[in-house]
């Protein structure tokens, strides 16, 4: 009897979740699509849509910050350029550990385009400023907002790399200091 009930339940589930009718745009979106009624969505399918690879005919997604102000990756010059990316997790000093500081530094080179980025988190109030040093030279500053902050310098989008950072592939040592010069985080590539 259990097998019959189980088989009946499975058959009913298959019938109810059979192929969906094509959407007005001609696209067959499968089970669950549009099943919630107008103005509602099936959260499981929304998550899957975010993970799907975009159609080759579309350009950068304007809703994604990482796609803005970036040339089309399919352009011949950009497609031929190899990407060199290095990431190092920064280690907290005893001072950094006292404020739950953590962070990472990243370099990225793609053709002639170079970027250096440092991200910091700390349990401190908004407005606290950290100074970033690269190989003993100042690279910029980070101001905390909601416990985190970022420094990003690059040689594109109208920006110029600070002295001593070009090329970013030669950066070895990164230090994050308090505004008073106290070492908080450090790391080496």
C-alpha cells in the first residue's frame, strides 16, 4: 500500500509540475515561473536567475557596480589580455586585534590597466581614518563607515596610481596604520 500511495503522489506531483506554457515573450521558463500570480515571484527561481550566465548579446549589467565603468570584456583587446590577480589577507597586530581589525589587499593587472585595493573592517565608530602604506610609501587613506572602509587606486577611469605603486605587480608589503601612526594590520604578497 505504501508503494502505491508513494507512486500516486509522485505521479500527481509530475502532472502538476509539468511543462509550463510559454511566456508572452515566447520563452519557456519551466515550472514555478509565474506560478505565484502577478506581482509575486518564486524565490527559488529568482536565486537561480542571478546565478545564470548572461546572454552573450547583453553588455555589462548596469545594476552590478563591478560592471559599471568597465570596458566590455568581449572587446578584442580586453579578451587577449591576461589577468594577474594577487590577494593577501592582512594580519592584525595586538593593537588591531584589540579593535577586531581585519582586512585584505589585492592587486589586479589586465593589460595596461592596474588596480590596487585594500579593504578594512574594525570595531570603531564612523569617521575613523586609517593610513595605507605600500612598501614604505603612503598610498592613501581609508575612512570607516559602518565598521568598514576601502581604498582603491587605479590607472584608468580618470585616475592615476600614486607614486611608488606603478606597477602594482611589484608591491610587496602593505601596512594599515592609525592616523597617529600606530600599526594595525600588515601583510606581504
